[in-house]
C-alpha cells in the first residue's frame, strides 16, 4: 500500500481482524495449480526441521501450509496485530511485535519469512536489517510482494468507478509503489550477499461476482485518496454496477496475479 496513504490507523482497521485479508485471499480460491503458499515454500527449499519466524503472519496461511506438509521445526508467528498473532497460535508460538524490532535474538532462526507485509513497514531498511540480524549463518530470508499489474482486471473496475464518482484518475498500482519488486532487490542487497528473485505470473478465473466485489470493498478508501463515508460508498456502488455489467456478458473474470519472491542469503 502506498506510503502516503496508509497510516497506522488504517493498518489497525485493515488488520483488526482477518475479514479484509480473507476477502483478498478468496480471490485465488479458484486456482487450479499449487497455491501461492505452496509455491513460495517450495522455492524456500526446506528440510522440514528449520526454525522459522513468520513476520506479519496475518491469518497464518504459510504456517498452516508448513504444518500441512509436516514441518517439525519451531515456528514463531509475529504480527503487530494482536488478533492476527492470536489467530495464528494454533500453528505457531504467537508474538505481538513489530518487524522493525523483532523479538528474536541475533542469529536465532534458520528462516525469516516476510510475506506481503514489508510495504506496510515505515522504516524499510530497518526491517530488512532485522531480517539479516535474526538469521543464523547459512539461514535465509524469504520475502514476497505484489508486482505491477497484480489484479489488473479488478483494479480497472475500481479506477473506472473512482473516475465516475470523483472525476479523479486513481493510481491502479497504488499497492506496489512502496515496495516494488523492481526496486526491492537493491534494498535487499544492502543487507544480503545473495538475492535470488522469482517472478510468479498466473491468471485465475473468478466466476463469482461477489468475490471481486468483496475484494474491492476490502481496500482502504485511502487507496483512492478518500476516507470512509458516502463518497467511498458511492464508489463501491459504482464498482458493483460495473461488475454486474461484466458478469452479465461473461461467466468469469480472469484475474492476473503478479507476485515476486526473493530468497536472500
Ligand atoms: C497482507 S497481510 C500478509 C499476511 C501473511 N503474511 C500472508 O501473506 O498471507 C500483512 C500483515 O502484516 C502485518 N503488519 C503490518 N505492519 C507490520 C509491522 N510493522 N510489523 C509486524 N507486522 C505487521 C499486518 O497486521 C498483517 O497481518
């Protein structure tokens, strides 16, 4: 999310519970191949016994997948949202903490996982330095983020809805400006000797209009330079009309996924 628009209060609202995150995750429910979590963990090349800290763990999607595949090493779930950390406690030891000051001793873990969260952190170099600090020699940090064009089809709907209601052209890539895969590598290289980047490109059919509608409604109004209230509600109503028109003509919306994964040593 963009630096200018997403402050601490908006973050609290976004992650006070997992409903908005779950609405965004639902977009990919129709994926036929491996899930993003499976692909990222495959790229991490784990033996199954490593100690792992999942930073910004959210509702524990990666931790659940680790448990599903029989991971036996210690798992720590860190999130600044108490509700998220608590929700992940069925998979891992939970800790309410900030990525900029991890509650882990130096050289304390084998793997630091930081999935789709660095764009929220105020001091990016500090958080990346923390990833480096907590890793044991030979350990790795795994970082994921969205790339430009991610969910382009849904974003096009929102851009049109915002334009119809406010006359303003919003930035469709508002969510990737702050931690763009194209510039992330330089930031990561400041702390790590090796940075292996992987680009994951996919398209998933979304047959249910309600899923796209809920996805757009999960965005903070600040993404369009607005705040919660009647104008934002009018934007969401306009988006719904556009989605109705789309689904009246087509049985599905093919949603692009653009994700970057960095494995750092
Ligand atoms: C988009 S969710 C990602 C959840 C999970 N990693 C995933 O990929 O499914 C971002 C998470 O990062 C957390 N978060 C945001 N800023 C944080 C910070 N400075 N330190 C720790 N967690 C943070 C949020 O509370 C939220 O749970």
